[in-house]
C-alpha cells in the first residue's frame, strides 16, 4: 500500500541495534551447529543461575513446542505435525536434550508411533 510505513524486524521484535545485527547475520548465513548448541547451553545456565531474573527455568519446556511449531510451518503443509522433517525432528530432540526437557518428542513423531499401534 502506498504511504504505509515499512516495519523493520528490529522494531517488530523489539530488538536493540546489536540484536538486530545478530539476527541479520543469522538470516544471511546459517549459524553452525556448534554455535546453536553453545547458545542452548548458555540458556540453560542462565535459567539455572540464582541471580538471573531474565530467564525462568520453568519456561524452558515451552521453547520446545514453539520450535516444533516453526518446524511444522512449511509452505507445503502449513502447521501439520507430519510436516516435520527428519532433520527438524533431530534438531528438536537435540534442543530437548540440551535444555533437559523430558519427553522431547515432536507431535509428528508421536502421531506416527500412535498410528502404527492402532
């Protein structure tokens, strides 16, 4: 639309200039597996730190369904549990393992197992 201001990622996500620069870097070049694993480990350490009020340990399990929702959201099968690829399912298991979230199984994998039993 003419005259509609463009909303930047920075303002939409309420990022600082440094945070926006990190996001732009991730979008232009995928972070390495080691970088992501280190970040997950750091989140866990922050959640366990008694003096850090920014990350609450009880919120960590909520990250897994959020990540799975992103994995399910593909152009071919929007928000369908079976749309999670094997690679994405493995990544979800790694997130669950690193954050100490029990039962880190995706809905797609669980539904697949249930359909084999039925």
